[in-house]
């Protein structure tokens, strides 16, 4: 998984930005790291927005990556609980689809 980390402070993100939004001075450097992490939070979606109605019910989780101070919003391929170890299964229409390890 690609992340972008500031060369001046500890800021990191999965999306690229022109300047660091935290310190305002550093440029973000691209890094490749493991997509493994643990479930920080999650919610089950039963009534989805129209464009995702065909997926309902589904689980969306906030995953804390193991190798960086970054949390990623993902869709789970199965149910989870807080603290579960998860990893990237595949990308689907630009969304990270994770599964339990």
C-alpha cells in the first residue's frame, strides 16, 4: 500500500497532497508499506446511499495500519470486531476491500 509521509513532521496519509497540511512546510514522500493493520472502529451499513444500495448490508471499518501512523477507511468482506487483524484483499472501484487475517 502507498502512503505519503511528510519529510519534516510525523504527518502521513494515503492521499497525496502538494504540501503537508500539518506543518505546512514539508513535502510528502511516497512510501510503500504493508497493508496489514487492526480494526480501530467499524459500522454496519444497512440502509446505504443509492449508489451503494446493491452492497447493503455491508461493513465499513477504520483500520490502523501496522507500519505507519495512518488510519484507512475500508469496506470489509466479512464481519469484524475492534482489534481484529486485517489485510487488503483487493481493490474494487477504487475502494479498499479488506478481510480478516
